C-alpha cells in the first residue's frame, strides 16, 4: 500500500517539484499552497507524513504543527519542516513544538527521500506492540534511541531483587523511579486507618509500575511489596521524562504500554462494588492463576490467605470458607499451602 505524504508549501515551483519527485518514488501525494489549507486537508484525510514549509502567509509552519499536535487524529503523524532558514533558534523552536526533522532548501532528491523513508520506518516500528518481557523492553528502548540521550536508558538500568513480603515502595514515599517487573508478582495496596490492607492490583512480569506519581509529581498514595520472589528494573525519573517527552512516537507507544491496566482497574472496582464474595473469590483465584508462571495458566497458586483476602476485599475467614466450599465441590485442591485449580471453567462460570 502506498504511503501518503502531504506537502504544505506556498512556493509553486518547489511544491510541484516535490510532488513530482515523491510520485515518481511511489508515494501518494496531496499538496496545499498555504498552512490553513494544509491543516484542513490533514484533518480530512490524515497522511502518513507531512512535509511543511516554515515561512508561509496566513498560517506559518509553526502554527500548522501547533494545531495538528492538538488534534488526536493528526497528533502522531511524522512532521518534517522544509525551510531555507538554518538558524539554531528556528531548529529549537520547531523541535520544541514536536517536529521530527528538518530539511533545508535547497535539498538533494536523495536526501529528501532518505529523510522521508527513515521517518516513516521509525514511526511504523514505534507503533507496533512490543512484548512485555525484558527483551521487549530492550527492543522498545532501542527503537526510542533516535535521540542520543536515550541510549543510556537501555544500557544502565539497575536491578533490585525482593523477597516475599519485602516492601519496594511505601505510601508517602517520593517518586524516583519507573519500575519494570522482570520476574515475580508485585502487590499494590493501601492501608486504612484501622491498619488493614486492601490490594488494589497485582502486577506480574512485564508490567510498568509507579509511573503516575512520576507524571503528577506527587508522593505515592499506595505501597508496593513482593508477593513472591521479585526482580524489578529501576528506570530513573529523569530517563523516564526523556523517554516520555523526547518525541511523539515514543510517548504515544509508552502511554499505550503503561495505560493497559486502566480497564482492569475499572473492572476490579465494579467487581468489588457489585459482586458477591463468592464471585470475587473465584475472580481473584483466576486472576492470580493467570499471573502465576508468567501468565502460562499452570493451575497452581501459592499465595497467602491474607493476601488473597486483600485482593478480594473481605476478611480472611470469608476467603477460607469459600476455598473450603470450592474444594468440596472439586473445583480446586489445597496441599502444602498451594492451591491447584482443577475446574477452571467452573470458577469462570461463578465469576461471570
């Protein structure tokens, strides 16, 4: 499928030359003679890449970029400035607004095509979903290394190992790192005035944790501790900020990766508000089973009854009664503190 390029250029000769070169090179091309028309065409038919002159009447290139960055349909389109001005201030202003590259006039055909191809290729790579594994994280970081300052992010990550019950972050701590779970399961929980804990979420291998306080600048409103043997990568706050704000492709992909728990949180709140203890215990068992062994559904769970009760949001005694009931019905077995799921479909029918 042909890639679609939008050219916004007020000089007729330059515009026609660009259209001819790109069409001969196999691109689908749309053109506009001024910034206002260019914005309208970009919104009506979003291209794969935009080439835009800086100095134009009615609406200059900076104005075009500023408007398109505010529109969800065009915010992530690669944007390359065409300009005869090469002062550092112009480059800095464009990059601060989110431009991906500059091409100075006059330019060679090969240079133009190389910039376009490189930007399209990088954009495509960063739009894909990377595996939530250590290798997936490294692959994503490498794709983000179009900026030299991001290279250290994938090379110098410190790692921390936690024993079961060991606290990683306490409520009220100031944020300093983005955490990437390499191994095991982390529980995120809050403690009420009666010193009782409620587990908000369990994060397994491949999860990013602790990003909201980094973005808001507020202290942690929850605690994090290991449910089992845990290993986490520590990504410093300043590196996280570079990754998030360095370019639009990186921030878009990272936000997608980090926000995948929002729906799960909403489901958990609805579950807690409306479902019976029986349903909640069945749901919690299936959730923990899915997280165990990296999501391979081995059917075997090792979790403290206290922690299971905190996930369910009820007393430990109620959880123990439900486990006894499920065991009696043959849905699960308990031996040496380990829970083995025997009838997954039965628990799913209770949860649904």
